[in-house]
């Protein structure tokens, strides 16, 4: 199964699970969880539930470890996770108006691949 087929399978599975229809009360978009990813691996790849859960955990742990060590993560056909250093900048206390510095920090950014962007724009991954 190639990445495009897997992404399409995820979208189809979400529809089958009724996740494409938003709850009338909630305004939140549906969210795919790690538990649901493990369930999809169980159902479509044939792993047992424990193996599927362990595989999902190992996947995300690998991404975390790479980012913690300063590496970028590139997932072909999906996107890139990169670290970016943000410099200190001036801020303001909204209550008092007092100028306060916002500390420099390192953040993780995600840039979707052109392939993923195209699939979203064309509706392939839509609800």
C-alpha cells in the first residue's frame, strides 16, 4: 500500500466511522487519534491490537526523538517537521499595557508537502 492509498484509506475509514459528520452541538472538526490509528492498523494491516498500538507509539517516539536531537523529519508525500529558533521579541501585558519581553524559544513547525496540499484542495481527503 503506497502513502496515497493509505491516506485515502484513512479518509474512507473516517467516513465509515461517521466521523465526517460534525455533531450538531459541537463546532469542533473531527480529530483522528493515536488510538484510532492503531485501530486502522489492526483492521487493515493485520497486526494484533497490541502490535498496532506499539507501532503507532514507536512511530511518534521516533519523530519526537529526532526533533529532540535537532533533526528535521521528512515524510515523503506528507510533509516536513522542522525546528525553528524564534528570537526574543517585545510583548505587552494586555491588562496593564506594560512592555514585557517574550523570551527566545525553539518551536516545531510543520510544512505540508505539495502532494498533501493538492489532495486536500482537490477534495480527495475531504469529509
